[in-house]
C-alpha cells in the first residue's frame, strides 16, 4: 500500500521539486505567460460575439444567438472580395519583398570585418523602427506634397510633370512596401545576427583552408546554419499573413485610393467602431484567425515532409 501511494504521488512531487529548483526561471517567464494569458487567451472568449447579434445594452450574455448569420453577411458583402484582394496583395508583397530584406542586410553586414563600421550601420538601420507610423506617414506627405514636396520639385526641375502620389491608387502599394522596408528592415536583422553569431568560426577557417571563397562560405556554411531560423520565422509570418498593419494603412488611406488600400484591419475598424457592427467585425476577425492557423499548420506540415523541424 505504501508503495502504491509513493507511485501515485511521485510524479506530482517530482514536478513540484523541479518547479522549486528552477523557481527563478519560472519567475522570469511569468510576465510573458501573463501577457499571453491576459491579451491572447482570455480575449478568445469574445469570439462568441461573431455567433450573436451583439447589443452593448443587452451585454455579452443577454444578446441573442445568430448562428452563422454574420458569416453569411460577411461573404455576401459587396466589399468583402475587394478587401480580401487588397489584403492578400499587400501580404504577398510583405512576404516576398520585405521578409528577405532583413536576411540580406544581416548577411551583408556579417561580411564586414571592421567592427566599428558594422556597429555604426546597424545603429543607423535600427533607428527607423523607433519612429511611429504617424511620423513616417507625415514625412511621406511632406516629401510627396503636390506643391511643396521635395520629390515633386525634383521631378519638375528635370522637366517632368509629377503625378499626385498620395491620391493616385497605383502608387499606394509601392509607397506602402517602401515604408515598411525602410522602417522595419533593420529591426528584423536582430534575430538573424543572433543566429549568425552562433556559427563556429572554425567552419569558416576550414572552408578557407580548402580554397573556399566568400561565396562558398556563404552558401555552404552561413545559409545552412541559419536555415532553421529562416523557416521558423517564415512559418510564424504566415500566421499573421492577413495582418497588414492598421495604423500605416489607415493613415495612407483616402477616398481616391480606397479600391486598392482598404484592407481587413481598416474594414474591421469601420464596421466595429464607426458603424457599431460588432458581431460582423468579430466574424471578420475570426475569419482572419482561421486563415492564419490554417496557413501555419499547412506550411509546418509541408516543411516537416521536406525533412525540416518546423515549429510543432
């Protein structure tokens, strides 16, 4: 009987001893765990609003159930496919134009042998990350102002008739991706610098002894060493594929560019905050979440079939 009691209590006691022994590690992880609990898991309960005709006066529990009515309204809305198209186009631009840039910059800076130059360039490319989107868009408006903008004046000095960049919908997407690349590329290199710093220098020395040049060291040592980091970040990026950034798009959005600029984030804001359609907006957010988790699971499965580790 005593033996059975010991067997039953042993797993619990061993886990408790492990927690006590590593209590400071758990204490350090506590803020992060609380963040995800409060701001990620608890708000999931609010997804039930998408299945209700939510009324703020009746409250969360008093509002009547609507089933899939909000989703039917969503997919039949005349703006839905326009918003879906714009969001997908901007997300694809983010994925294939912005995502590689931190990798390229990190690889280029890693080739600099003079540490001071590398530190200076790193600092310069980090700074834009700390500038708010309000300031970035304001700078864009100043540079592209039809009357006093620097870019427009330079084009007129060259004898060209400058277009109105801010009101021409064909220029919205180039401006959008240029702003992101300028602002976030430097900050995105931090993770890749951390991965590059973990590469054993003896591998480079061995490659050089064998007659390998910089291209060989990059292709056969550097890239394979950071491949797992690139794959992990790529999979995680697909989880937010339909998140194009509310603040930046909302500040650039106007009536002339709406056909190319309206995305899910701004559409949700208009429906929920300006028009009070909380259930409809929640259904749209739920749709985004389903797409995100589907892309993560699908990509992770493909990556594992290719022989990589994945994230799950």
